């Protein structure tokens, strides 16, 4: 079990912690969300912001995607799942075509449509991230992976609040 915890920290904890820190710190630094003083108030503001209709016009790509997935822990999980699935699909797509140069030679309307449809499919997969990861992680202790993921989310977001200078954590 110690080995599995170690692997979960490396494969899930580090990405979740870094992504949570980066997203929360950037959102606070650039005033994408209102004034917050605790992780709970941060999550409340992020959830309120994710329902805002002006979302497509403000913020950067990562924050818009994070908020599109609902923000908070669920949003980080969705964003990381989307990145994982999208990068894997694009990599496989390029290899299937024979490499980047071959893909560039074969750029067509059909190719662009295939990539677009693939991105939509990957977005749906990312929304349903718990099902995706339940099928991907080969373990009898899947709960360890989810606890590590949430702990890393909490640690990363809390550190972002401290970095910005929030007193109450």
C-alpha cells in the first residue's frame, strides 16, 4: 500500500497540486474572482463565476476551461483529464499519420473536422472524469488515488491563498 500511495502522489498528487496552485493563484492575482479569505470562500466564488454568462469573454484559456468544468476540485480534475486525453489523442493521431511532417502535408478540411470532433468527445470524457479514471487506474485501492488527488487540490489551493496574502486558511 505504501508503494501505491507513493505512485499516486507522483502521478496524481503532483499534477493536482501544481494545477490547483496555479489556477487559484492566477485567478486571485488577476482578479478573475471576487475577494476571498478562505478556501471555502474561494470555492464559492469560483462556483458562482463558473455560472457567469460572460465567462467566454474574460480570463485566459485555462481558467475558462477550469470554470467550464465547474471550477474547484471537480474543475481541476476535469481540466487535467481533458489535457491528458487530448494530448494522448493528438499524439496517437500524429503517430498514426506518420509524424508531424506527414500530418502537415495532409492537412485538409476533413482532418480539421476530425480534430474538432475529437476535441468535443474529449470534453465529454473530461466532464465524466470519475468514470474515465475508474477505468484507467488499475487498482483495488482506487480510494487512495482520490484522497491523494483531493489532498493535493487542497494543499495547492491553500498555498495559493497564502501566496496572495490571505490570512485565514
